[in-house]
C-alpha cells in the first residue's frame, strides 16, 4: 500500500490545490453520510483551505445536508429490501433533520418495492 502524504501545492504559480480539495470533499461526504459530522466538517474545512471554490457554504451546513442524504439512501435501500418499518424510521430521521423535506415516510417506504404492498 502506498504511503499517503499531506496534500501540497505542486505548482507554486497556481493558487489552489483542486485535486486535494476534491478528495477532501469526497471523504467529507462519505463521513457525513455515515453520520460522522465532526469528521466531515474537518474534511470540508481542509477542502476550503486548498480551494475555497468548492465549499461555498458553511462546512457544518454541508455536512448536515449529507447526513440527510445518507438517511434517505439508507431508507431507500431498506425499502428495496421490503423492510418498510426500518425504512420509515430512516425517512422520519431525515424529515426531522431537514424541514424542507415534505413526504409521507410510510408512503415513501412502500414505493420502494412497487405495488406488492397495499
């Protein structure tokens, strides 16, 4: 396994490290989807240091959005597996974290696997 080293500028004439920033963003998004908000915020802050163009909102807000995405993803996966009760639970957690979401968790969970459930 190749040893990882900290990101650094390779061309002194360039003001940002876009690739490094994007890698931190990707890591932050994965951490946030797993509910690890503090670690995700740290990754987003590192990305901002390297290239502020990619994090235009507060890192905390960005992390919280991806937590919601993670909850929705988990709910959809559970719905596809026909685990309605668990899917409803995940959808309710997403709704509690994001007041902009407007759907019925039970209906959404049942939609995950078609018309086999009444």
